[in-house]
């Protein structure tokens, strides 16, 4: 079993990024390079345990270098940095982190296309819930809508795409096992080859509808609460007055993370999941639009009765049978916008509601405000006050800390992209 010190790895990674970025600039085939930078700054006031309030600053920075000089060859390197964010409301990181988010090449050959590196391949259809996204998983209800992108996970992969017609193609993908970090020993663990993931999908159009189906053998988890084993899926996207889309997938076979062999219907049925969505935009005046989106995730053979929160996060209770995502966004004259996004858990009558206000002051610069509120009792997925349900560890050794986000936070910040 190979392990290495994360500090050494971080230094090696940083050096490698610098060398590769230099190569990106220097290589004659990539003589035309586009540089994009995104800076986000936030000030957050949030509620912690026992009705104690905190104030923290946080943010995010990323820089992307992309080659645009060759029509048959593209490449991108993207590095992200997250400072400390204790609230969990305005950044995805709880500790300072430097992350090589993307690092890929795409080559167009006469009869096929190649993608290699660290990137994302989108299977299925869905914005928040996507049962067809068996590569990265889009089932978790815990999302941060203060981020500029939702479900933006990437992984090292190699993919090929072979056109089979004007509107159809076959795509294959191979994903090596992830390198795991053991917080107890402070070391990294390289997994064996049997944890490799790989599969195929077929995409086609029929009567104005986009249809796709595929299969993936998933050997290791790419996101939390991932489903491993044999993963077939089917997905569709079309227009019937409004845009409608959906997908279905399941998992069978051995799942080492869950410690279960899904070799019978009783076990397989628990993984069957359906996602459905509808999207539509209305013109509400000169240069103003109203956007409506509604998505739902249904797992028919999962829990339809409320369970204790501790059982849910420990993985003992499974999933709830239904989750709903509504979204309402109003863009006013391309300058002002406001939106309300929510993840609703009908089974335990709880929800997380995110209200966003934005002002595009000038090109690339936006002032932002967020209000995130949880509505539910202390044992729900989204609790306004979980103080009574949290174990009390005065020495700070427990899972829950007094300063962690608990029920509501208010964030004001700015985003500058250029």
C-alpha cells in the first residue's frame, strides 16, 4: 500500500502545475492562450450552536488557462484556491485548499474525438438531481447555492467519442481509482486496480427528443454517498410546451463502500432512482425574464418515514423516498436579478431555502447577497436549530463544533470575472 505525506504532495502538485502552465504558454501548438480569472469575496454572519452568532470572511479564487489557437486541439488548466470558511455557507472548503480543478486536452481526429486529463463528462440530464449522472453522482440533497456552479465535481479520466450519425454518437470513458486521504494517519492511500471505473453510453435524437442510455462499472466513489457496482441508466430531454427531462438508474453487484452485495431485487430495488425536471423562461418586459425550474428525485424503495438525523449522516438509514427542487429567478433588464432556490424534503417536512440578490454593476463585476435558512426540527435533514441533537464535546474532539453553521446565515459579497 503506497502512502505519502500530503504536504510533500501539495508541493509536488504546485510545482507540476507551474511547469505545466509554463508549457501551456510555451508550446507552439498552443500559441493562442485565453486566460480567465474569477475572484469571489464574502462576508458572512451565521448562527452557530446554542443561538450563538459568528462573523467570518471567506471567498474563492480560480484561474483558467485555455488554448484556443488550434481548432482540432484544445486544452485547459484550472487552479482553485479556497481560504478558511467555517460557516459552510459561502465556500465548499472548511480548510485552506489549493486544488487542481481541471487539467485536460481534447483532440479531434478525422473519425473520433479524445478527452484526457482531469475534467467532467456530463451524462444524463438534470441541474440539481440527475439520475443519469452515474459518473459523478447527482443524488445528494446537501448543496451550496451560494457557489457560482452546482455539482462541479471533476476526476481524472480518459474518454473517446465516435460519431455514428449526424445526431448520434458512442462515448466510452475510463476512470482510474481515486487517491484517498486518511485523516487519522494524515497520509494518502493509492487504491488497487480493481477500483477502476469504466463504461459506454449511446446518444441519439428521435423526433426532437434527445435520448441516451449507457452502462458504467463503478469501482470507487467520486462523491459522498456514491453507489458502486454495475450502473445502467437511461435519460431523455425534449420540449413539450416547456423543456422536460428525466433519467433513471440503479446499482447492482458488489459495493465495497456500503459493504453489501446487491445480488437480489431486495437490495437492488433500494438503489433504483428516478429524476424528473421541467424548465421554462418567460419574457416579462423589455430585456427582463422570469425563469422557472422544478426537479424531483424519487427513490421508490427507500424511506418514506422520517428518521433521526444521526442515523442518516451515519449511513444507517439510507435515503428518503422523494426530494424536490424548485427555483424561481427574475432577471431585470440584464442588470438586477433575484432568485429563490430550495431543496425540500417532504418526508420529514424540512427544507433549505436560499435567496439570492445580484447586481451586475459593470462587465464582469457583480455585487451579491445571500440569505440561507433551514426550516425543520432538530432531527430533520435541514434543521433550523440542531443544538439539542448535537453531541456535546467541550474539548472539541467531537464531530459537531459550536461554531458550525446552524440554521441561518446572511452573506454579502462580490464576484469579479475577467
